[in-house]
C-alpha cells in the first residue's frame, strides 16, 4: 500500500499542490532576490530577507511569552548562526552561479546529514551519484564549468545547511515557534553587519525595503507555511522525495524568470543530485532531510 499520505486522496492532492506551490514561491523569491543584487549586493539582499523574516516570525510566534531554558539558549544561538551563514553564503554564491546548479550544490548539506544517519550499504550508490553530480558542476574538464569562487561559497552554504539541521534538532527540543523565531532573529544579527557593510544606507530606501519584504514573504513566510500544511497530510518520506525536486524547480525558475540557460551536462548533474536525494530519503529510516524545511 502506498505511503504517500495520511488522509483522503483529495487532501493528499491538496498537500502535494501546497508543497509544489511552496517550492515555486521559494525559487521565484530567489530569482527576485537576484534582481536586487545590482542595487544592494548579495549580502545586502540577504540581510533584508533574513531581517524581515525574523520580524514576521517574531510577530507570529511572540517568543517572549515563554521563558527560554538557559541550557537551550546556546543551541538556539548556534542554530541561528548556521541559518544566517547558510543564507548569506548562498546569496553570495548565487551572485556567481545560475540558480539551478546553485541549489543542487547546496543540497550536499542535507544529503550528507541523511547519509550519516543511514546505515544501509546501498546508500553508497547514492553517495556515488551525488559526488558524480557535484563533480559535473565543477569548473574542471568542461568548457561550461561553473565559477570556482561561486562553487566554494555554495559548498560553504551546504556545510552551514548541514550544521543548521544538526543544531536545529537540538534547538527544536524547546517550543518550535520560539526556537525558529529566535533562531531567525540570531541569523539576522549575524547577516546584518555584512549587509550594512556592502549596501549601507541604500538598504533603507523605501523601494528597496518593499522589495526586501517581498523576498522575505516569497522565500520564507509563504513557503514555510505551505510546507507545514503539507506535512499534516504527507508522511515524512513522501515529503522528502517531493522536496528533492527542488533543484529542478530552481533550474526552471532560473530559465523562465532570469533567462539562465544551463548546459546538458549541468542538467544531468542536477538529475543525479535529485536521484541521490530521492534514494537516500527512501532508504533512510530517520528521514533526515526533512529536518531542513527552512532552506535557502
């Protein structure tokens, strides 16, 4: 019997639609964010996105209503710092890379966490596919290779994503809304100095502020809400398999909205990363990738 969902077929279909809509919103938000780079830079755009996301989450969850255990404050601080670095490094990479390959490379982070959690011998196949996909995206041996600095920044974002998952599992032991809102606030504190250093007073221009708010809504508030809705009806394994399609969604968004054409080799690389993500999600008992809902 299929494990696709935990409810009626119509409810499951709506959950799948919500999840796909969330992915499209997230990647459209990334394309819109990229259009802000010429005005305030990648760091400035990241500061706007994370800052407005923090304000939205704090307004929704009001974390001050509950006391925070001192022993958990450190984990939330680490979780927020990893989240901030993940966003900052990804946007810096996105300034140099097409959206699809950038998202595929960053998937190395949750894939690594999932593989560490798994104990199946067959997972070495997925390791091999993921490594092959990443190698095909490197600027070696092909004339359509990606920018080396961009790839390095993206791999840094992948590492931060992995740390975000691990620290988030610890931080999530307290109230989830409190953890995510305080974590995002910490992320904003981490990213803000870089954004101010790059863009300065330009960040306060009314048009820029409105654009930053739109990026935050499209890339954070809306997709996170839709993903949480989907999780109510989809089992974790099905959720992870569907989320594995995100690099392809990103590539299509980059093509349609930014005119970013990628080579056949890069499409193949994205496909290999997706296959590895699906394989490890299906094979993992703990479904580790699902801990990475708050992605870039």
